C-alpha cells in the first residue's frame, strides 16, 4: 500500500508539473502572440484589445479580414462570401509568416470573451415642447422604400435638399416642407455644399450608384443649378472619384479663387485631397493623405495665423482626427489630435466650445455597424473631448461618453437659445428590440453635464442623415432627418420604417 501510495504521489506530482508546464507554455505563446500583434497590427492602426469583440466575431469575421490585409494566403484561400469579395484588398506579398499569424490568432481567441457586457440602459425622458414633428409628403408612383443618403438645409433660399438612393431621386422642398422639385435618375448623393447657394448653385457629391462597399470608382462632384425639375448649367468638376463622401469649396492659399477639398472614403484606395485649377482651367490634384475612410473636413483658421487649416476625420482602419496646419503655398503640417481603435466604427465629428473657455472642443460618434461585426457594442455612442491645450497646440481629453448603439452623427448647437451648446445625435443601428428611442437623442446642456432626452419618432424612420439650421428664419435651430431602413440590423427591425416618406422636419418652437 505504501508503495502504491508513493507511486500515486509521484504520478500526481508529474501530472501537476505537466499541467503547470502546459499552462506556462500557453501563457508564453499568448504573450508572444500579443507582442506580434503589437508589431504587425499596431504599425498600421491603434491596436484593439481582444476584449472588444466576442470570440466568434474574431474567429469568423475580424481575424479573417485582418488576414486579408496582411496577405495571409492560407487564410484567404479558405474565405467564403461575403469576406472572399474583399480578397482584392490583399497586398502584393504576404506580410507575415503563417506561424506568426497563427500566434496572433491564438492570442485573440484565447483572450476574447464569449459575449460583450452591455451597460444597463438609462431611461430616456421625452423631450416635450421643444420641437414640432412634421412629416413630409413626398412620394413617387411605384417607388421602393426610400433610403436617404444626404439632407441639407439651405437657409439662404429656405430650401431642403435631400437625396434618396433607392429611388435615384433628389428632392427639393420649400421652408414649409412642400416638395417643389423632383430630379430623377441620380446617383447616390452624399453631400450638398452651399458655398455658392446665394447664386442658386450647389456643389453635389455623388458616392456612386450605391453607398454599399464596392471597388467601383464612379463617384463625382458636380456643380448644378436647379430649375424645372432638372439640373441646368451642370458641370462635372471632379469625375472618377473613389467613393467620395464630401467635396467642399474653400480658399486655402493666397490666390482669390477657391480650391476644392475631397474626402474619398474609398475601398482599396481613398484619401484626402486638394484640387486647384491650373492655367488651363483644369483641376489638379494634391494629395494630403492616401488613407481610406476620409469622411469629413472642417476648414477654418485654427491657430490664428490668418490661413485656413483643415481638420479631418478618417473613419476606416486607422481611425483618427488630424489637423492639417496651413503653412502657405498649399503646404500643410499634419498633427494627429485623436486616434481610436480600428474597430470603433467612428462615424462623425464636429467642433464647438462646449465648456465656454474660448477653445474648440471635439464631439464625435462611434457606431458604424455595417461591416463584419454587426453586434451591439458597449463603446458605441457619443464622445466629448475637451481641449486642454492652447490655440497653437490643441490637446484633447475625453470628458463625456454617452452610450448609444450605432451612433451615426452628432450635431452641436444651442437648440434652446440659452447660450450654451446642446447636442443631438442619431443612430442608424439602434437596439430596436430593447431601446428603440435611442435612434434620436437630445442632450440638454445643464452647465456641468448633459441630460439625455428623446422624441417619439423612432417608428417614423431609421435615421441615417440629419442637418440642423434655421430654415424658417425665426431665430431658432430646426432639423431635418432622413431614414435609411435597408441595411444590416444588429438588433431588430421596425416594419413601420417601410411606411411613409422617410423624411421629417423637427420645427423648433423655442421662439
């Protein structure tokens, strides 16, 4: 018995030592995988931690996509649709060995949670008395469900211009919300620049035939006048753009003539560029960045040197906000202000003086949920970054975060005319099963915080686009919202979205 007992102790000891050795080996391999991820992945973008996505999403969506971007042949050869369609993004040669790639995969899969922990939802108080909800009466015989991709309030001419991708229509409405013009057979509109609106001229940006991700290079920027349900004196200023989100007109140098600034979200290629006319009256391209995901620019003199600078959002891959300081002669110095993990889904940004210290602060949304990880994410929502630096050297610190599933756009304005900045945000990917009213959230500035409220408009649309301005010239800020019900749904579909025009006006009743 003693001999058998001693043998059992010896065997047990070897078993414990074996398990410990395996555990140490596994941890060592995980640490090696983490180091490799920092080497390979963080060289291109801010490294996402394994805890940011569930294990199944990493395994079947995000890691295979990463494999494409690194050119891992063994990963690419096993892809199925729709991921296999993205294989055209692979680099010319494989960037990592198969062995190291497997170590990175093991690191993420070993440390990823089964599910993400979502926060408890806060109740949203109904906003009463501030806005009158006005439905618009726009319809085309035999039309499909409207999918709006752009909406703009022209305060000079007191018009609303909105683009419906599905029906290939651009609508013009008067200040009362009555349709006055219907321009048909149009590509997907993404932006309306109003720089020359006083001359009844508009610079329109078309992403192409669809907003869905694709490699086609058929976007454009066109200058038009609108008359008798048609565009007159139309000029295609920039053809063959790579899925542009925005083209705007601004003066950036010492010459009196304005330049064009293009934000090409792209697919395999994209970027932020300046276009200047040459002596032959042709636009020549100057590239500031070739990064995909160029989404929006704000142009103004940020450092007080009397030159227009460019503040830009890149919302794909290396998600970041960059300030391009104008050094004269169309030369710019890039300064990164904010950077986000590559899976955040940064979707919009704007600036305002939130804390009344005379410096611009940044508000932005994370909520793009149309790629390969269409799940609810606790880090989606509205972020406020306070400027703690100086005019010449801005620095930013996160001061607020409000969780909002699928947050798509935030607008800072003084909606209640009390002298401080309120916020309004919309969500294209709300949790319609459990928190449908988060599709529209109003953040009332209380001085030291924001109080979240909502309007009962979630059944009228799945809000994709919004603009805010004083359309009726009564001294307060109104809004127009457009719906886009045809897309992926992480949490529930409202059949009511199929009804109605998908375009509503929120008339401010403060004055």
